[in-house]
C-alpha cells in the first residue's frame, strides 16, 4: 500500500512537470525580499540549478545566462515564471523551473523586551511568540501597546498578541506609564 501511494505521488509530480505548470514550495502569498534564501532547480539542467541563493540588499541575485534577477516583491511562483520565460527559447525548449524558500529573512523586536534584536522567522509566528523569543517583557513594558512596521512601510500599526508576524517585520514594545 505504501509503495503504491509513493508511486502515485511520483506520478502526480511528473504530470505536473510535464504539464508545464510551475509549482513553488512555500507560501504563494509570501513576497521575497532582501536576506531571503531560495533554492532554484531546473529539471535535467544541473548547471542552471542553484542550491542556495541569498537575495542581496536590493532583493536581487545573479543567474547564469540571464544576469541579475530582481526577486524583490515577487512570490516563489512569480520568480519561477520569470526564470522559465527567460530560459525558454534561446536556452531551453521547455524549462521546468522550481523555486523553494529555504530561509526567511529575520524579523526584529525592540523596545521593552529583555533581549531586543533580530530573530530568524518561522512560519506561524505570532507577536506573543516573538516576545518570548526576545526574552519576554521588561518590568516597564506595556502588556497591551505594541506597534508593528511591515513591508518597509514607515507608518507603524497597532498589533495584538495574536497578530501574525512576517519576515522583515519590526516590532516595538512600548513602555507602560503605570
């Protein structure tokens, strides 16, 4: 039974690749940015497959034959389509490109926590968990007033303990007046 199931999964993967559709391993809503690490695979083309690529400060990376690729603000699927389009025709007849997110960029916690700084992002992270990673509240911390800067937006927004944190977020724990 287990062998038959594995064969079925292998067959499904092959059909997806033969259909020409890209399939990104990762969140299809997550936008890539500076510091993210991705893996790029081109089926049957080891010279064009990059095991681990960290996006530079501008969210770009260098790719064989295509030069500098701007991945900032794109999803893994959009990056697959961009690379597929660049390789198709001049370099390959029907390229099969897969992009996986290996490592997300850090998020940052500052203000009234015991260990402010940058921390590695993990999917499913909430503000409550981020505060715990930063050593918890200081004695002067407000337990209800937090601000969050997301996507480089200079305007901070209020957040609650159950707010989901994204890579690159900057969290500020305010000081309590009582």
